[in-house]
C-alpha cells in the first residue's frame, strides 16, 4: 500500500508540465523537476543503469529488476511507466532506440546486444559478422541510420556494424587507453563523430567519420572528475559527462574545454548518488538514471 501511495504522488507530480526550452551550449543550469521511484503499478525502481530519450518518450534500464520501463512525453508531460521484460535480458546495462522505434539492449550478464521491436518483443540477438573474431561489447550507441557502435574492450577497439550486423569499420583505441585505461561509454554525435570516455584516465577521445584511430579530445579531467562513466552529446555539440563516483554532471564545449560542473552527491531530490546514465531531448528536458538512489530524475536546462 505504501508503494502505491508513493507511486500515486509521484505520477501526480509527473503530470506537471516540463518547461520546453532549448539546450544551450554553455552556461546551462540544470533545474530539478521531479524524481520517479516506481513504475506505473507502484513497483519500485532498483539500480537503474541507463536512460534513453527523445522528444516523445523515455526508456529507463531498471537494471536491478531485470527490465525496461517506458514513459510517454506529450507536450512536456511525462506519464506511464510500462514494463518491458524479456527472457534474453537479465541485467539491462545500456538501452537505445533505433530510428524505427526498435529497442537495442546490452545485457550486462551475457554481454550480448538484444534486439526488441517497438513493443518490446524479442527479435534477435545481434551477431557481428565480418569482424574476424569475437566481439564482447561493454557499451554501445546507435546512429540515425541504425548503425551500431560497439565498445569492444576485449580487442581494444570500437566496431561499427550496419543494421544487419555486418562490420563497416573497426577503430582501435589510442595506445594509452590500450596500456592502462578503460573505456566506460560511447556516443555518436549528430555529425557522425564518435566519442569515447576513458574512466580510468579521465579523458575523452574522438574519431571522425573517416578516422582510422581515436585521438585525444580532452586533456586529463582528473581535477574535475573521479570516474566518468557516461557520455552523451546534444545537437549543438555540447558533451555531457556523468561523474559516477563524484556524483556530478560535467559539460564540455565543442573544443573539449570544460564549461560547467553541476549537481552534487546526496539523497535529496536534485542530488545524485552514483549516477549511471543521462539523456536529453530537443525540448530541454534532461533525464538521469540515479542508480544508488533507485530513481530517475528529470531536470530542465536553464540559462
């Protein structure tokens, strides 16, 4: 009963309009709007690892419960909390929507990418072909054409696959990452640049459309971050980094320079505790998977 009461109050809060504002490239301030602790039936969220969103929906990896949750966005209002479960997914570590609405999920236990249709039904397990060896993805992203970008830590490379799973290109990590780093996440910008973040070395690396290897995009961010675990870019080229251990969000300009460090560790709403994923849409709405607080938080971007 307590969970139902909590869920009812939360989803009443979710019915409040989220202001529609463009995300600015610099000087952005994150304003807390609401926190979500449960699905639409009142069942609590447990250790969410990732979140993906567009202008119409939010997809949350409710990892501790072995499921996905979908929320609808209509005119700045978020509702829903529908559950998606599949026997092929035990611990959804990353989840992304393809251009046709299909869902791709990296299972943290099998290290396989599972393809679901837009309704959450199992379609297939992605089997890379033409790579010349086994690929063990630790993270991935997907572009507007449906191509998959896999972080293959085992072979120290990023593998790009077409929508049918056929290899398009292989891009090796920079040598310093191969020697003593660890790539924690990947994102593909609107113009096709590939950005990866090394959580150990606390650096971001970049490979353009025709690049044959990754080169440094930033210097060491050790003075600003403890462990960058997630990376995303917006349509203007601003890079958002999640500092998991430092419980903050760091934004970078298009030249790799730091423009802001925001939020802090805590349990109050608007604070973070080992955050794991971030996404934002064209309406200025920002969603964070606040893992150890067992919730998803919604913010808006303000000047």
